[in-house]
């Protein structure tokens, strides 16, 4: 089981997220990461590394990772080797969607193959990265559907998105059912209905 901490508020969130990850780290997690949206430029600042939260805390002391919106993650590897590349967060091709994930994406290999055919480039060996790429390939109605659908069920993913128009969403919690529904509708190019 991985640990996820997310924050949206009026205070800087780095310390809140790191404290939360420390509380969640009750067994031998293999990696940790944090991502925040920069308040001034509205872009992602992140740090991730193989190792525990203590190492992550040391690394972020020398970075500008902080903001009013953020997510953190401790990983217990299920897909992909234990290294910095496979640590969370994961991104889409343009680094406009970031995700941290707890669980397993069923059928991720099939979705990954289809996205590669569409021109998506993957950098990790994880199932999680598929979510960021798939979410970024949805239209605004389908993204809204994923977020609404996820709000009604137990969520296992936290996602932040920074869109081309400069708008930001997140952290938003979605789950496997929401991803599956949006994947089906994306393939049919229909409007996503609940």
C-alpha cells in the first residue's frame, strides 16, 4: 500500500505534505516524492527519489518545491524497478498533468500500447504513468466526468493538472472505475455520462 498526501489551501504546503508522508511511512517504502504548483509561475516543482521520506526531506531543503497546491507519495513498488524514474509523481508528455497513485491499474499495458501508437512517450516502467497520459488525452467533458465519477467512489489516485490556458485543477481524486469509464468513452469519442 502506498501513501498519498494532498493539499490545497492558503498556506505553503511542503511541510504539511512531508509531515503527512512521515506519518504514513510505517513500513519499508522504497521511494518518495513531492510535487507543488509554483505560486508565481504556475508550473510544477517536484522532487522524487528512491529511498524513504527522510531522504526526500533532505533533498527538498535545497529546492524551491513549495506552493498552495501539492501532493506527496510514498511508494511500495508493484510495477517497475526501485529507482528515481519510477518514483512518483508521474507526468504526461508535456508535464501538464501530474499524478500520484495507490494501487494497480488493471489492463495498463493495453492502454499504454494504444497511447504509444498515438505518439505518447513513456519514461517509467510503472502502470501509474498511463493515468497521466490518458487523462491528458481526454477532452474537457471527459476530464470532468473522471473527476465527478471519482468523487462518488473511494479514490486511490491524486491528480493535478495545469492546462494550456493556464487553469489548474487538483488535487483531484479519481479511481479505477472512473479511469475505465473515461477510457471506454474516449475510445468511442462519446460524451461521458454517469
